[in-house]
C-alpha cells in the first residue's frame, strides 16, 4: 500500500505461512489420500527454474548459428528455453499449444536443432547432453530497491555455447527467470483481486509451468507493442498470489557474463542480470529540447557606447560636511534624476579645488541637490531560474512556471488571510497576496484542490544609505524582486519528470506522443510521512507546508491550538485524518530552489535522476526540522520509484487504512520446533536458520548513549526507540543525558526550557511572525540561525509524542538490530512489510518493543532446494 513502512503482508501470504507451519505440526496424518499428499509435499517437492530470452534473431544470424534461416525472429528463443535442460515450444498460427515440449532420447543425425536430449547442437564433439541451468541466485541491494540475478548455465559443445551466447549473454538485453515449488498447498484463492480463504487446503501436485509471464515474453516481438515490461511484471505478481507464494519471477536486463572452457569440452557460463529499475542510478534527466528552428549562435559584439570615463558628484553629508566622490557612469546613471548640471564651472571646482581630468571629459562636476537616499542592500537580480532558463527542458519548464505565477500574481493575486483561528473567526487578520492554480500538464489530481502551483508575493525590508556618503539613514519596505516564494507540489513535479524527462518505450497508439516510461513514480494517494501539528518549514526557500501553533508561555506549552497558518494559501491536501500523518506528495517545493538544485547536481552536463531526487528529499527533510527520514527507493515488483519516510506512522491511522496490528493480520514465523497453539493444534517451523546482529555506526553512537539510559525525552537527539527497549532499566552512574541548557533548570520543571524556546519561535522577528504571518521575506541569516534552534525544539517535541501513554506515536526510524531468517522458498514477502516471530529464543523485552521490517530478500535455487533469505531492520513499537 503506497509508501507505508511496516505494512502487513498480503492476506494470502499470511495464510500460507500459517498453513505451512500447521502442516509441519500435524501429529497425525489425515486419513485417506490426504496422508500421501502431505508426505509427497514434505518429501518429494523439488524446485524448478526456467530462463527465457527476449532476443529477436535476424535471418542471417539464424543461418550463422543453426545453418537454417527458419529460426529467425523469436523462433530460436522458443527452441532454447532453459528449463529442465532445454525445451522447445509448439505454435499454431502464432498461438502457443500446450506446454513446452521436453526433449528426450539420443539423436541419429548431425542437425544442430533437434528434439533429442543427447545430440542437441550436433555431434561434431560427440553425443553430449543438452545445455541447462545449474543454479540461480537472487539478491537485493539498496535496501531491497534493486534485484540482482546470477544464473549458472552448462553448455556441452561449441554450437550450444554459440546459441546461448546470442540469447543469454548480451548485456542490455532482457530475460525472464522463473522458479517455484513443484508440489505445494494453498488455502487462499484470488478472485477479483481479493483473497478468499478456502474451506480446506488445496493440494497442487504439479506447478503451473505455462504462466502468463512465460506466454507473454514468448509472444513479445519488436512489433507487438501490447506486451511491455509492466505487463510482464504484473503477470509475475499475479502468479505469486495465485500460488500463495510458491512461485516467483525476475524480469531484468543482462549486465555481465563470464565463462570458462573445461578440459572435457564443456562450458561453465555465469550470466548476471539486474532489475530494470537500475536505470534510476544513471538516468540523465537534463534533456535539451530538439528544435529544427533553432537559430545559429552568434558571437557577442562590443557596445560602441561603452566607456571607462567617470564623473565626480559633489554632496553634503548630514553633518554639514561637503565632499566630492567619484562615480562610474553606470553608477551615476542611478542618480541622474537627483542632480543638475552646473555650467561654466572653472577647473578646480569642488572639494579641495582639484578636479581630475576625467571631470572635464564628463562635462564638469555635477552637484546632487539634495544628496539622494538610495537602497544599498539590493537583492540579487538574477537567480539560476532566470539565468539558466534555456539550458534544458527542465529549466524551461521551471521558467514557464515562474512566468505563469509571477504574471498572475501581479494581475490576479488576491490578499488571503495568513492565519486562522481553530475556535473562532479572526477580525481583520493579516493577509498575504497570493495566487494558486492547477497545472494542466503536471497535476496528478491528488487532493484535487487546484493548488498544484502557488505563488506568494512577499515584502522585503532593506536598509537605506546615502548615495554619496554611504551612511545608514533608515530602512524601506517594498515587494521582493523575482517573487522568491513560488511553489509546485512535489507530486506534480514528479509527474512532469515522469511524462517528459525519462526514457520511453514505443507508443502503443498512434495518437500517443510517447510510449510508457522505462520507470514510473508511485503517485497514488497512499504516500504518507510523519508530521506533527507544530511542524513547519524552517527554510521556505526550499519548501512549505500548512501548520498549527499552540498556546504557550515561558513555563508551559498548552495542548490547545492557537492559530493555523497558511491553510488558505496552500490548501489542506497535505493534511490527513491524523495530526501525525501528512501526504508527502502535497509538500509545496520552491521552484527557485529546484532550479538551483539542477545546477548543483549536474555533473559533466548530466543530471542523474537518483542524485537529484536524493538531494531534493534531503533538503526537504532538513527544512522540515530533520524529524523525518526520507529515502528514495525503487520497487522492482511494480517498476515504480517510491519516496519513503522511515518514521513509522500512527497506529490509529494505519488501522483506519486497514493495516491492523493483530495476530490474524501480521505474519508470524515460528522459529523453533513444534509449538502448541492450543486446541490440540500444533505448528512446526520451516525456518532453517536465524540470526540477530547489531550494527552500531558513529552516527548512532549519540542516540544509543542517550537512549540506553534516559527514560525522559532528550533535547539532544530522538532516542525514544531505545528508551522503550530499555524500559525498566536505569544506569546507576549516569541515569540521563541532557544539554547544559536543560541541565541548568530546576529538576521539578524539565519542560521550562522547551516552553521558553517554543514561545520565542513565534515571537516578532521570527520566521513564523515575519514570513508566515506578515509576509515579510526572511533574510538568509535569519533562516540559518532559526533552522538550528527550531530543529532542536522539533526533536524534543516529537520525542514527547513517542512516550504518550494514552496514544503513543513512534517518532524514531530504524534502530540498528538486523534479524535474518533463512527458510524454505517463499515469495509472499515484500520490501518494507513487517512480520513478527515467536519468542522461544528471545529475551522478553524484544517482542514488546520491536517490530521487524523487511529490507532485503534473497533466493537461492539449485537442483534440490529453493531457499529464501529475509533480511530485516528493526522498528520500535
């Protein structure tokens, strides 16, 4: 479900785990044929592996490899399906008839392609067996984002090797790998996408070898645009569900190969492949628009009016002292409206009676009457958004957004209340001029509030100084240049990238401009992140969200909300039913910041997608106070890029979404022997090995040091996960670790520092007051100073929610305990799903304080076993 960390396994997967354990726990075999079926499943079930190539062969290549042109197109791939050796397929007018034909017997001729198990590839090197798969291993990396496959193949003569080389040893080409159990039980059927438990377990004496994924990759041709990678992946997911996790598949591209020639004339071949999503690590989204009307580049010409001459301006400072100051013509141009030409002045006029020869060239000295007051602290007139507008399609898109929002702000912007009261209307609230609109190209319709784009016009306070003496003479307020606060929803930004900047397959319809993307983003509504009511963006130059503030004073923070900020400007689509859950795709991101990020992430004129996304989410995380832990990952099952927040979501919210933390809903592995479940029902275990390790990095040292002892929140770091894990334990020497500021407070009032600091964040001169209330542009110094202090307060406040006894909300991400399970082959688990284990070998504190969330899945398939390895991270409950 969306990007949720710790969601439950599918119902059919939970049922399959329980069913396997119940079958292994039978104290008495069923009567009748049931006994032989159970024994057959437990003793005779073996794994199967199959590999199918996507390579399309030309007629010349067919003749080169087989001596016959009939195996052009997909025909050679059909004849060399690696399955139980090598099988061939039969078709009638393009329709696959039955299952693959198994080769058998010994050849009596020297044909290269034949139907014999011995002699395939000819008999020039003697009668040898057909080629086949020896083993397959599947591993994951980047916390399960990407899958790697290593396929080992045996070829017995040169002709077999040449054909395998063309079909399975071509980097960049794709292949389908499938495997599963030959005999198994299921007790859940899939109907209309729903899991329905059967009245009794169903015995499957033979696996389905004619899967939809297999049939579709066989039918795939360069001209068959109805079959693409998304369809193959969908077929694999469906077959997993139908078999209740007793089948799995891998669709990916070949990345490498190696082979060894043996003294007996055989070849040992290793083929490496990776899931198609690896493109996110190298995909360049810095595309240049191709335009056949592009004008030729011309060399710049010098300005004939340019001059290095300067002039002197006479003035009188506020203390009455007169002086003369030299200005360049460019500087003087700013002041011409203030001065008058004094004609026929003799040489030497001005202060000290000496005038440089440049004065003569400029027509004599000029006098400012009176000395002007000008703005000295000018804002930057150019930003990357403006200066780089023609660099790429991405830059052009951002500039178009800038134009749309800035023009509409000037002509149609309206004053909208910046604050609202949750209890009663506010008379004459402060307002900020803003504009919002949907974007017909980028809108992904999440929230449907018409606020995909938001523009805000803010004021800036600038110091004034004398144009002649340079002394400070006050300040002036005016509208900010270049409209620095223009925003686009994160989801809309990702949709633009998906629709315009990726690689695409051939269009399915003539009316389509482009085909399906090589990879897509998960843009569903179930993309959540942790939040809390007071969380706001500490750096509006990066992003903004609506937020609440609470009543407070120097001694306490009250539970009553005081004001709501910017809901009228940004909308409420970031909000959910829970105060502790937000929608990550409805965060509004500053388009000036995006443009600057493009510039900083570009390397050798290339903008890698993953690098850009990781930098984007890291800056959003920092702007929101660093209480979130955003990660960018790839889901190899759905071919989608997802943005996760490692902070667990509120339990009540998850239950409303159907994610329940009950024994019936959560997968539970029995890890040791026979277990009595009551009612004369026993469960066995299909776990082969178990291990729990800790990985303590330097970054975690402070958190562990604090959490190992503290039983109250700390303002140094959020260590609430370890606080719960260590409940009931206190260090006799160092019971708590807190900062010097908190340590100096009376022991009976530990929240005083927090309340005082919180109140200061809302005071006049803060970002909340200046920008979010009054619409005044904050300086970079203000943002930097308040970002550090506010992040400390955020950590302390969010920690308090974790130890709320009535409604605890986890606020800490993974803690460094890694649980690894090795078991009989099972494909029902997915990355980021949670599970529990029986407590036979664990201390009592573990199951009460910890959840296990899957971070990696590996499979090892050989001729006699399919073993699955689950790697998990640990979350505090």
